[in-house]
C-alpha cells in the first residue's frame, strides 16, 4: 500500500517566478524510512510542508498529493492533524504547554479523543519513549534532547500513519541526536509508521534509511537505496557527495579497482570491506607506513591565553564545573576543545573570554582583544538587515568586503538575519566575530547543524584568519571538522584536560573519539579521512 | 507545585481563592486587612515553594515596597500632620501611611500572584475555562509560560553581545551606552518572540488545535470538600465586600487618618485571616496526616 504518492507536484511562492518545486513525483510504501536530502535552499522544507495539510505553504500549486489513495485536500482537518505528524527543527518553540504530561495529551485532546483512550495512549507512548521518569516535570526544565523527544512523543500519541521530520536534530548535540534518530528508526520498525526525514547528519541517517531522495533546485535529482544514490552522487561529484558517510566515500573512491562486496554505509561494514581489500602481507607494510604521523609545527610560540588551575562553579551549592584546569593557547594556532556534554567546554570558553572568573586559579590574557561566539548565533543579531548588522561592527569597508567574500555572504546581505537558515546564521555570526577586530577568537560549536559545504567554508575562513596572525579556539563535537581544521586538540573530561596533542597524533590514539574513517581503518590502514584510505589502497595496488 | 494538598482540590476552588484573595486586597484598602493579606501571602508562598519564595520576595516586591514607602511622602504633600519640611514641601504622616498601605497592597498582590503561578498550571487553568473559552485560556497559559522564557533569553542575549567584544579595551559603560544596549536587547527579543510564536502556532495547528469538541485528559470531579471550601471562601469574601460597601472597613488617609472602630476592624481582620489561611490550613492538615501515617509504619 502506498502511504504517500506525489504526482507532478509543482509549486511557486506568491510573487516569485522561480518554482520552489518543479514536477516532483514519487510514491512511498507504508512503513518505509525515507531520507530526503539536499543542499540548503533546495526546496526540502517546502516539499515537507506540502505534505502536511495545515502547514502547506500558500502559493500556486499544480499536481496532487495522495495520502493512502485519498487526495490531501479532501482529508478532514481531524484526519490531517492525526494521521500526519510533523516535527520541526527548534525543540523549544514546538512545546505548547507547561507540563510534560499535558504536552503529550495536547494533540489527543484537540482531536476530541475520549479521556479513557487518551490515558492509555499517553501511558504507552510515555513508556515507549522512556518519558515516564519525567512525566510530571515542567517542560522548561528539560534538556534540548528531552524536549525534542517529547515533541516526537506528543505526535506519536495520535498514532499517525506518516511522520515528517524537518531537520529534527539540527540543534541537538551528537549524543542526543543519535538517541533521537535511533528512536525514530525504532518507531519505523516497531510501529510501522512511514517516515520521511530531512537531515544533515547523513552519517547516522543513511544506514537507517530504506531509501534516499535527493533534491536540487526544486527538482528530485535522485531516488533509490542509500548505497545506490550515494555512489551515483559521488561518481557525479555532486555537491552532496561530501556529505556521504566516510565508509561509502572510501568505497566509491576505489570501487573502480575493487568491487567486491555491497557498498558499506557504517563503520562496521566499512571495516569488513577494508579487511577484505587489505588482506595479505602487503597490508602490514602499509600499516608501518601509515603510523608515522605527518609532522606539524610544534614550536614554542608565545601564549595568548593561559588558564592556570582554574576552579569554577555556577552556584555555591552546585558541583564544580572546572576542577583545577590548566591550558595554554599559543599564538597562531587553531586549538580544538573536544569532549562530551557537560565536560565544561562552554564554561572554559566563557572563562577565557572574560565573561566569568574562576573562584580559584587565574586566567591570563596577553594576546590582545578576544571575541567569543556563543552557541546560538541568533543572539548576536540586532539590526534589520545583515549588512547593517555587519556594518555596525566593521571597522572599515575593505575588511567588510573581504570577510563577506571569505564567508560567501554577499547574496544574503539584504536579508533579515532571522530569515537566514541555521547554517547561514552561523556564517554571518562568524563574520561578526572576524570583524570585531579581535586577535583571538573563541568559537563555541560553530559547525552545529551545518552541512559539509558550509563546514568547509568555515574551516577555510579560520585558516586564513590564523595565517593573518590570529589565534582560534574552537569547541566542537564534530571530530571530522576538528581533524581537518585544528592544529592541536585538547580533550576535556570531568572539568579537566585529560589529553592534549597535535591533531593528527591525537586522533590516531583514540578508539572512539575519532573520525569515522579512522575507526573504520584502525589497525588496517590507520587513515583519518576517506580520501586518505583511498590513496593508501591505491598506493598498495601499485 | 506537585504534590501540594491544595492542588488536590478542584481547580475552580483554587481559582476562586486566588481571585478573591487578590480582589479583596485591592478593594478592601484598609491597613489591618492589607497587613493580614501581606503576611498570609508570604507564609503561603513559603509553604508552597519553600525558601525560594522568600528569596523572590526580597528580590522583587520588597524593593518596590520600599520605593513606594519613600516616594509617596516625598511627592504627595496632602495631609495635615506635618513631620518636617524637605525644601519647600511638607512631609506628612498621612502621606507616609498611605504610601505604606500602597506598598503592602503591591507586595500582597505580587506574592498572591506568585502563589497562583505555583498552583495554577496551564492544565488547571484550562480545566476552569477550557470549556467556555478554549482559545483564550490557552493563549493566557502560553503568555504565562512565555514571560519567564523571555526573561532568561534576554539575559542570554546580553551575555552573548558582551562576549562578542570581550577582553578588549572596551570603553567603560556609561549610562548612554547602557541604555543603547538595553534597547538592542529588547529589539532582538521582540524579533525572537515573533519568530517563536510562528513556530508554536504551526505546532499547535499541526496537532489539530482549534477543532471542535476538545476533550480533557485530566478530569477533576467536584467533591464534598471542594463544595465546603468554595462555600466558606465565597461567604467570607462576599461578607468583606458587603462590609466595605457599608463602611465597616472605613479608612481615609487624607486629609487626616480616619478609621472605623477598632473592635469592628479586629473582628473583620480575623475573618479575613481565616479566608487567607485556607491553603495554609489545607497544607498543614495534610502534613499532619502524613506524619501520623508515617508514625504508624
């Protein structure tokens, strides 16, 4: 049975000539897990919204959307609300009520379910999602991950046939994101709900998906199994290719030479494939080759920020967040701070920027002005257009045009900062930091919710800033970004620095906290990136 | 607050209490009544929320009260009993007393509102008004949820803007730059609020809000205790309003302080205290019951 079938859907926003969606046709079997991907502005959100009755954008529409064989416009409001669930990006804004249990009951109450049924549904969904432990809590007291889980559960109590998720993990940290995605996958497998999800974290989503749809400029450009679509994107060198999981990229890179197995999507299958490829004595040789790390400059440059034995807590009765932490930031480096949630990364950054003082220990700043970018870039915008906003902080015209070019912001200058997408806001906020005239910049999670293209732009901007004599400290959960961009990495755990070293050697030593390509090739080829694996295999062939 | 005994009563009973508590404080503007109301509001708040309530009291209403006590005699020169002259203006006892009364009223109203927010969660509010005015009641409860969020977001905006230009040789903050910064924060906050409300409205519509025939997950049955509490509270409140109309709560500050008989005010104050004590008595009664049941184990 087809749960959704879209035929020749074309859509134009009022007052625009360009089509936001053009001639889109596909149909999805009930119970399929479908990943919809594409670059920012490719029309993903428009398509997602077009599939949900009350959220469908207004404009000129031709073609049809059938939900279980029935035209979407003919669904009653009640059916539209109950049968098609929609989860949006921002966890906070979707919550309506002040109690967790009431949020769960909100949907069923609206569609007029009788209280006995609501009670049963709420109870079973709370248990399915593991919400029963915080059932009576205030919604405001939940973490971001819990909030998004609640939003999902609040929809699932209505027992929808179709679940649409529009970048649901963009503002979550990786641990919460993985947790959320695996719950979505469980819903698909155990309840049989049809899932369509838009995601940037393709590493995690693709292995879960039955099928991938790719959009570009309002058109559907690819449709098929994850491996199929991924390989064709990589072969065509499409912009989305970089976003594919590392195992698949490595496989695609050498597939011309060695096509043996099914294309690997996750680390485990990637490892099996790599072992097959490298079985034999010659692999051993390459191992010894690979282990010698690339030499990075390890000069004793002067320090710009020095944290000496800092102890920090937020309130008297709370636990210490930093416990006698010491760290030196050297001039001209990109230092990456990695570590789990609550390890104290953001606190350490605030301390270095001078936004807070340790109650014991010292922070010495000797490298000129410091500027820090907080996790939520939206907090920084005050003006009505991005241009006005940047002008407010820019010292001169040259700087302004240099930075806008560097971060490719020129086409966005006339937009309202709040109308930009998450990734665009992140770049715009980085522009403000670069324009602030600071010599040392501190960036808290600058790559959150960004796709690969944007990450590269940000990485390049940081490199060029450092080349001009600046210093960068960056916290990130994104190990791949770290390995590509940083000179030095420091790992925070439990309020202390537990490991520190040049980026290359640092990740080679880690078992879990390292890139997917490294996890896949550990002990076999020991590479950090998919490209490196490809090179090494090719070298081996010769 | 979860687990509070007062919340075991029907939301209508809770609502009647708070409406009358605040209305009586404002309408019966008499020093004795105001003092009773203020003291009981603080005791009740502490009973509901613990030490946090005292912290809140001294951080917010108390400051406003002090200002009111000081400012009224400085700016209002009505009244016959002059204490001293400040420049040209006479500072009178009457203006001081009136300022103190206003202060107590403000303090009591704020503290009763604080108690209200501890008890009347959105679902309880909707249980009172949901049937009659579902949209209004939901919008109201959303506003209540929005205010604390906006406050904390404003703090985050200010901090983020400071950190953007931290550590440099920034000019010391003068009043002008502070005002400008405040305006900036407000402007960002407004945009943020508008953006948010669009998402929230979408999320509500997506889940069928506004369809006819809304039901309620939690049903609240009216029982004997509810009826008794409602009747007692309404009776006392109506009596107080009637007395006010009949002149029993007489109090004039200007031109000279004038009150009715002390004995009458005393009796009325005790009755009023009884009204304000309803939640406190219910909570304490529950504590006693709990202790007794524990001692049996």
